[in-house]
C-alpha cells in the first residue's frame, strides 16, 4: 500500500469536515441575508460564520497537507534533475515545517495568555479557546506532517 493511499482516507475526512463547515457558513449567511431583508435579523450570524471558517480552514490545512495538495509552482524545479529536485523538495518541506510550527507555537502562546480571561464572542458568548486550540492543533499537525516529508526516503511525485 502506497503512503498516498494510506493518507487518502484521512484527507478525505478532513475535506468532508471542511466542506460541512463551509456549507454551514453559507447557510447561516444566507439565512442572515434573508432575515435582514425580511425584517427578522439573525443576531450572531457573523460569529457563527467565523466559527465555521475556523473549522473549515483547520480541516482544509490538515487535509491538504495529508494529500500533498498545497499550492506549488514547479517552473524551475521541473527542469532540474531528480537529485536537486529532491533536495529542494526537502528544503521546502523543512521551511513549511518551521512556518507551521511558528504558527502553532505563537497560537498556543496567545491561547495561554488569553485563557485566564475566558475570552468569548460579543453576542452569542461563544468561547474562543476551543477554536484557538483547533487552529493551533491543525498547524502543529501540518508541521509534523511536513517534518515527516523532510526525512522520508523518497517523496511522492506530487511533492517534487
């Protein structure tokens, strides 16, 4: 079984979760617009959409990392021999590891600073800590997945 087959199902689950988050955001926004035009405003709709966006982006980040489908430009690397191409792919994975690790560490630091204050949204009073944990965890998982790519003996073609 190839590694991309093993990762295909979890990536698909992540994309499904992200899709549900986006669909929910769309539905809430639709109801908000209809309510606004019919005189029945949907209080807190923006807060619900923001929650859905955090869920969707977190799931999409992990899913794209698992599937190896992050945006990439291969104008230069496609012309290189396989050896240098592999070195650059590993270097890109290392830089991605550092980037997502920095996001995770910074996010957890922010979480630690705001946790004692029980930070909540203005209208619906939704707690923000679980959303911060979700986003930071997604960044940490992405960093770990990229770190695996740095040391993988042979990278899949989608990464080269």
